C-alpha cells in the first residue's frame, strides 16, 4: 500500500510538472499580445518545434495575416492544455496544427494521436466556431526518427481519414513529398540533428500548405 501511495504521489507530481512545462512560452505570447494586439481572423499556426522554427512563415504567405504560436517540444496534450490561451483568444479564421511528431516519439500510439486530434478539433469548434477550418499538418518524416516510420504512417493515415470525413477539417500531407523515389526519407532537408528542417524542408511545407492557405482565405 505504501508503495502504491508513493507511486500515485510521484505520478501526480509529474503530471503537474508536465501540465505547466511551457508556461514561460505561453506567458511570452501573452506579453507580446499586450504590446501588439492581434486582430481576429488571423491564420493561426500552432504546434511543436517545426512551427517554432518556421522563421519565414509571414513571408511565405504574402497577402495573408498569419500568426506563429508554436512552442517547441509540445505534444497534443500540451496544446489541449493551453488551447484557452494560445488558440481561443485570437478568434482565428483558420487554425493550422502540427502535433503528433513528438507524441509518437514519446511512445503514444497512432490511435492516441487521433483521439487527441479529435478532441482538439471539437474544442476549437466549441470555443472558436464550428465553421472555423482546422488543418492538421501531417507529422513529417525525419532521419532521426525513421525507425518509427510505420507508426507515423499509421497516424497520418488516421488523420487523413478523419479530416476527409469531418466538416471544415483538412489534412496537409508534408510526409510524402519529403521522401525519395525509393521511399526513403530525404537526408538533405534537415539541419545537423537530422530532425529539424533546413530551408529545403520548409520549401516543401510552403509548397504543400500554400494552396491550402489560398483556398481557405477565399
């Protein structure tokens, strides 16, 4: 019994720590918003480090108001936790979501990824608007995590199928164009860690997501 109580206490501490591990990043967003308020209707990009490091996001989609609110290392659970501070207040016209990459690497199953994606979609529909489009950007392939290829492919297939049957929900496939003709991941689109992308990697994202941005802006 004593061991069980210690385990439960330890687990609760970990959960509390995890729930607030991005608090400083979220507070930084809130401080920036006080200095320069964001008008409603922006195209909001949220998610993990691949969003954070998209430094040319504003330049890549000229003529559109885009806002980067990614926080590196995040998973779907983190975005669910902070949705009331990093999504709802902006009253976005479109929400682009990049999560699932770290989730799979941390041991979540493709089924768990889809479950949380669905939960996030419902929350956005409830608190922002049922007609507000949500675009799930597929978890990308990478050299560093190629050993998890099958799990990523499964998660992406689930996200695609969900988007295709759900109103105002879209799937942006950045996985397929990052592969070579032989089906292996390209090794020229990453920085030294073989996980995060260089400019060539973001060229792929811009080519895939650009038409979606233009379509949803009409």
